[in-house]
């Protein structure tokens, strides 16, 4: 007990503070340190300390004993009173808080609850993501009952005013505690704060007001979405309690891989194989795009790995701006299985061409690196 802080110091009030200013100080500090509101380390200990100080200073007898004998006087006066532990008879911190602040802490008031959000996964093709599409999804959710329209009462009947709370939705509960007598305002247990009771529950929903429904929804998927894009359908989640708005439906998109396109932001990547003759002489070839084939001119003498750009044949920007491009990486494929004639032609060509420029310096002794290209380092 020797290390306990002075109760006046704990509440930050002078020794001659009035009951009213003690109460005000407690209220301010309790609001600040209540564990429901303050998650700082040590807030709960501080809250207990504040409570303990208030229990003593708010009671004239105990306060007098404390003034005369300090902490020891209070402990003796209460027959070994254990401080904060006594408060647990009230049912925990939330109740104390409610007793003082009318439920603003732990929320005993019934307030409209928004419906739950729902989430669905949807797999779409690469093309659908790039070009946009309409898809139908099926969602099972709670909706207001079709028979009672969410009122919970059988049609033709109406709920009665709650007798327990006289329609207020709240009841006052007197409680004796270490603080003295408190009047606690709590949500009416009979009607759960609604102020009325259903006397003839709806036969279809058994008085729940809600029922499960499976719906088909059209989802508009804009062009340019990517794997992982989340689409929100506002108000298409579960119904809330009557008067509250429904939740939202979130659709998480999975985009399938394409057989030969890859995507880099809004550009499409495509790899085009050409043979040695096409690369050397140039050619015009057909390349696929998302909307049919497109002619692409390959300039004579192109090197393997060169990227050719076809403007505007990529994926549209989600905001409706311009499209990305189609980037065609040209790969020169070296022939493997030559027929005798092709072989003869290539041998003739080899004599004609000689070694590429700079090959003399790059030449290495045979077998210096198996499969190496002889590139200088
Ligand atoms: Zn119903
Ligand atoms: Zn009631």
C-alpha cells in the first residue's frame, strides 16, 4: 500500500474539492482511460486506479477516513477491502461505464445495424478482362421477408407497444454498488430496445423479418480489369435490421492466363517466331490481336529479340482512356531438322556470308564452353 498514489493526485483534484468536482474529474479521466476506448498499454491499470480513487473520494465516510489515515485508513475502514476487485460484482468494466455514462461506452442501445457485406470470387477469361463483359452471378443472401416486408408481423396484424418499457426501448435499472446508488439506463430486454413486441409473428419468416433468397445478378465488368480487381455492388449484400441499409457485395476477379498473350499493365505482350530468311529478307506476317488478326511488317535484317509495337491494340485503361499497345517480340528460330536441299542451300549461303562482323575477336578455342555463343565478355 505504501507505493499507492495519493487519491487526490490520481484524480487531479485539490484536497478540498467538492463532491461535484470529484465526480467531474472522475468522469473525464474514466472516459479517457476506459479500456474500451483507450488501447494504450497501462490504460487499464490507470482506469482501475482512477476508479479506486473515486470510490473512496466520492463517499464522505471513506473520504474522511482516507484524509485522516491515508490508504491504511481506508483499507481498515472497509475491513480489508480489496480495491478494484469489488467492482466486479457489478459485472465488469462495461457496466460501470454504462452506469455512469448512460451506455455511451459499451453500447447498450439498439441502433440500426447495416447488413453484412458478402464476397464472391469470379473467374473470367483473359479476353473478358481486356475487353469487358457482362456476367451473371448467383448470390444467396438474407432479404426482407416477402410476406411481412420485414415487419416481422403477420400481415393484417401490427406489433404492440412493449409493456416492459412502455415503448421507450429503454428501462432504468437501480443498482446499489460501492459507488452508492446508481440508476442505469439499459436497452429494454423484453423488446431488445425496439419499443414494441410482435404479437403475431409472420408465418413465413417466423417473425425474423428476414429470409434467405438466391438471386441472379448481372455484373458489369469494365474493360481493363486485372487479376485481383474487386468490384463492389452497393447494397447487394445482406439485408440489415429494418431501417438499416443492406451490406454490399464484393466480387473478386480471377483472370485466367492466355494461351499466348501476356499482359504488362495495359500493353499486351506477344512472342512472334520468324525463320532466318524472314528475319534477313523482311516479311509481312499476320499476328493475332484481341480483335482478330493484324498485318505486321517485319523489316529486313531484324535481330532476334527486337520488339515491334502495334499501337492501340492492347488493353483499354479502366478509366476509359486510350488503349495500351501490342508489343511483339520477334524471335528468330534456328532450323533443326534440315532436309538435304535446305542443307545444301544453307551451306552455299554460309560460304557467301562468311562470319558475322567482329567474329574474329570473339572466336574461342573449340570446346572452351560447351554451348557457349563465344560472346566476348
Ligand atoms: Zn415475414
Ligand atoms: Zn421494451
